[in-house]
C-alpha cells in the first residue's frame, strides 16, 4: 500500500482547515468625522495668561450616522486630558480655562473630538501652538546672557515707567534695549507679551516721535560716528560684531555663528536679531528673526527714510532706504546732549 499517496492529500486537507480557522476577522473600516475643529491662541503669552473656551460653540463636527461625539482638551504642560463632553454626548462642563505655566517654553494646547471605542470613526484634533515668554533681560527673563554689569543704573521712561539699560559710545549715550513704548508701533506678531521682550516695531513716521523727552531718534551721522574715519552715508564695515551681543531667546542662541563675524559687543549696544515688519493694506508681516536687526535713523531721502541694519553673516552695519510707512523697524534712542 502506498502510504505516501494517501498521506499527502490528508496533510494538505488538514492544513487548509487550520489556515481557514486562523484567518483573521475582517478589520473594521473607519470613517472620518465631518467638519473642522477650531482653536485660537496668541502665538506668545506671558506666564499666567488665561483664556476661557465655551464648549457649546466649539462642537463643530458630526458623524454620518448621527451618533454622539465627545470633546476634550489636553493640558499642554501636564499632558492630562480634560473631558468636557463624554463619548455618549453628556456635557460635563461648559467651559475650559487654559492657564499658561510659570516657565519659558513652547507648548501646544490640543482640542479633540472623539467617539466611543466601538464606533467606526477616527477622532480629529485642533492645535494651538504658543510660546511662553517673560519680559526683561537676564535672570528668568526670555532674553538671557545680557551683560547688565556695564549699566548698573537703568534709565526710566516716565511715560510708562519702563526702564532701559544705557551705554556710552564716544560722546553719546545710547539705549541698550529696543524701545518698547506702546504709544505707537506694534509688538512682534501683534502679541503684547512680546513688547517687553523684543521691543516694538515702528514705522518711520512713528519713530520720529517715539523717543521719551530728553532723547531723540539718532541721525545717520551718529551711527557713522561709532567708527573712526568712517565715510558718511556708507555701509560701516567691521562694526556689526562690536554692537551685536551673544544673546539667547528662551534658551535659543539668537545670532547664528559665522566665521566672518566675531561677536564682541565692545560698545555694549547689545543688538539682537529680532527682524523687521513689512506693512501692506494695514497688515503687518514679520520676518528676519535670528537673521536681521534693523533700526531707524532720523534721516530721510525723498519718499524714503534711512535705516541701519545688520545681517547675521556679515560684519557690516548696512545703510538702506526703506518706506516711511510700509516698513517697521526697531528704535534705539540717544540722549540729548544740548
């Protein structure tokens, strides 16, 4: 008897039975929820900033089968979820209050819609990224590595009681920090928390009258006077590194290292690269962070005003012509000596 003849078909039959028994159940097909969640936060906030959201106006997604949806926030500091509406549609509370942590950090608030585990739907989320900043320089402020020992007694602007460190360059007394007077100008990304971090960005028309009493917007010649023998009305080669400071913003080095530029801040002007803003139809667009520093002078040429600016990879303080109303730059004030 040929056992092989009968054994092979039997083994194959058993194998097919086993394979059939091990076949996975068909996977559930999931649908997406209909609609979009929305979440809005300022890009920059100070510690303790709060914003309250009302869930009744935020339940903006639905299921094709008309079933219930849950909603929750996730705390950006602890990662803990806070469910406002359960998966079976029960409203536990109508409001969620977000409070920024007491630190400097970049975080994201998450708002999510979800369904019960056995419902064939994917959840969806909205994200609110933000950065927590602290005003001032040094200590636990957002701007660190600022050498305050050179300027132990700051100047106080009596208009708003803001204080500014100052430095003497030649026979001139300059502010070491960007002007932050809120009577004009705009803060970075229109977030008021940034006013006392980067200073404000002013058009030339605003800058002309922005300095406090007893101070003035420096003339281009006052920038030129920083370098012995410099030619008026020209770029100032070899000056940038002497006025740039190796500062950090929320722990991030602001001026990128370039071999061509030796950052010494010899003049203690402590320039930081906070960029500039362009203005079109009343809308501000901010650019150049970590790459440019730009400052208005009191000089003008026709429809343009003169700006002094630094680009991170060149040891040059450039001289440029900018729109008086379509460009916004930082302001450093100089003490009147008359």
